[in-house]
C-alpha cells in the first residue's frame, strides 16, 4: 500500500488495484479500482507516477493528472486555458455541458474566475510538468 496526498493505493492481488480516499474527517472510502491482468502485489509512488507490480501484467505505470491539465497531455498551457475559456460562463451559472466537466476545477458546478485562478496557479507552459503542489492530482 502507498499513500499519496489524500489517496491510498492498495494492491489487492486478484482484485487488482484499489484507490481509497483517506482524507479526514470522512471515513476511508473506495474512490477507484482497476483490475490488472494478473495479481497485483505491489504499488509505489515516485513523483507524479504510480508503479504497480503485477504478476502477469508486469510493471504498470500510471501518471497522475493535474486537474488543470484539461487535455491530459501532461502540461498546463494555452491549450488548457483555451478549453477553460470556451466553458467559462461566470459565477453561479451552472455549466452542464459534459465536454466542460473537466473545466469545473473546484467543487461547484460553474466555470468562473475561481476555476480560472486555480488553472493560472498551475500554468507553467507547453511541455513543462506542472508543480505537484498547485492542485490535487487525479
Ligand atoms: Ca495540457
Ligand atoms: Ca467553479
Ligand atoms: Ca500542451
């Protein structure tokens, strides 16, 4: 088992990988699971990467995605900004377009200046890995 921020990743053998939210004060609960090819027997975090050792599947590497990396290409740049801008409707205006779900960076249902500020805090430019501390990785 390995803990990364509020997430604990557990190797469950036949069951693959389980991701558990261990953020206090809520009781720990399952937030994700992945069935690997064989029996997962080890997990480890290194920087932005999660390594899973699997008996049949070999070593599987996952990369943590920054929430602000809307197009999931590993950086926070103009392309991500443009996407947020297209979804921008302002405070208290619900943004229900499924294509804009990723642009709702904070917990509410609008895309407004708070979401924009969260993105700007993470923005480093094209092909530059965003700082892991600028927001919780997904
Ligand atoms: Ca990006
Ligand atoms: Ca918002
Ligand atoms: Ca990019």
